């Protein structure tokens, strides 16, 4: 699928969005975004972003994660696919398989699962609905 200049501009604007799921918040369900996302609460469901994901120290994800880049300080129970760089900070706990181009693991990080590195992933698709309608994209600006 080729983008025209208008579609490229819209996607660039969407990728500059910042989303935050705050401490004390629990999100049940899947989340897709073009923009950066920071998770400080708990999420039960799959998370997909075409930009950067930051998983805070006290946060938890129970589901699969797909991102362009990711920094993980909290806990993820599920598979992780990162097209560029995945950084596991010292407090990270991962229970699931990892597929990434590059992996950085700090001292203290815990990882239980398989790992494939140097993987060239396909483009991350957002809003793959079947009805042909534009996807509903929720963003929060701070």
C-alpha cells in the first residue's frame, strides 16, 4: 500500500502524539496507537505502537507487545516484538518470548523465554479493521 503525501503527513502527526496510562489505572482490552506511549499502571491486553513504548517501574502488562522501540522497567507477561531497540532496565521482569533487532539488558533484569535478535520485522500495522472504516484512535496530550 502506497501513501500519498496527505496520508504521510497524517501518520507523522499521529506518531508525534504522547499517551500516558497513569499509576493506579488498569486498562482491560487491546490498545493501538501511532504515537509514543508511557505505561505506569496495569494493562490486561495486547499493546501495539508504531513509535516508542515506555513501561514504568511499577507497571504490568499481561499480553503481547509490539513496538518500534521499547524501554521496560516493569513487568511483561507475554511476547514482545520490537522492530528496532528493546532495552530491559535493571528492574524489568519479562515472562515471554522476545523478537527484536537489537537488545540491551541492564544488570538485574529478569528474562524467562526465547529470544530472536537481528530480526527484520514487517511494518507495524495499526487499525486493521475489516469494515473499511477509519480506525478510532484515542490519544491523550499532556
